[in-house]
C-alpha cells in the first residue's frame, strides 16, 4: 500500500513561483511512475506532468517551459517547480503513482494552488 501526501500549494500572484512536493510512504518508490494532475474549478482533472521510474519526463503543452517535474528516489519524494504562474494554473494539484510492476495506482490528496491576476 502506498500513501501519497502533497503539499506546497498556496496563493501567489501571476508571474510568481511555487514548488509542490509529494512524499510517498510504502516501499519501492523507485519502481513507480509518478505524475502531477490538476483540477480547476468546473474542469476535468488533467495531466500536468509525468516522470517515469527511469526519469523520462512529459508535460502538458500548457505548462511546457514553465513547470519542471523531478524526483528524489532516496527521499521518496516527487517535486513540481512551477514558474511564471498564470491565473489559469489555479487548481487543486494531485500526485499520482503507478507501480510499473503491478499497475497499481494511487492518488494523494490535493493541494490548492491559487494564482491571482
């Protein structure tokens, strides 16, 4: 069983930066593909960025060049550095884990990011 805890959200002005963290409990973090999703007001949940167990990253077009996903397997933690934030980035951000061996999926609770104009 894996538990994910996301934190680091907050209120920031447009153009500002935030760094989200997702701490994972349980074992074998290094065998998990990790991702950040977000869900804005009255919107569907969408993929923001993904990092595989091997370190390959992918990003939604809307965040390319502004957000950077990373992971520290020694600390069982994933990060999302968000720069040049825009009001449309306002959402609850969720961390997601998928065990590459079994396909088991886990979600963390959301952390709210609010960007004021």
